[in-house]
């Protein structure tokens, strides 16, 4: 399993859709599935309330509030938040 952290400043705000997105090139995610966790203020991680979409050779993470996240990339199937 590989992990990568992203911070809230990396999300783009879309006023017309009233949401924030983070795009990750799909070519870097040569995996069967990924899971996204929210980084809490105490440094722990919990489930993130997000939507994951694959679009135009990118993985797009969509949320109503920008947050620091941890993306877990796995070679095995993950049951929730799967692409």
C-alpha cells in the first residue's frame, strides 16, 4: 500500500457547483482501489465525506469543505470509496 498526503490548500473551489475538488493524474494511481481519510486536528485520521470520480485520465476527489487528506492506494480491492 502507498500513501500520499494532500493539504486543504491544494483543493480548487468551484463556485457554480459549490464544492471543492482535488485532481490526481490517474497514471500515478496504478492500483485497483484507493481510500481517502481526513486528517484530524490531533494528527489522527478518520473517514472523509468525499466523492471519488474518474474523469479524463484523472481521479477527482470532491468535497463540500476543503480538508487535509491522506490517500491510500492499494493493490487489493477495498470495499468502500472504491473507484
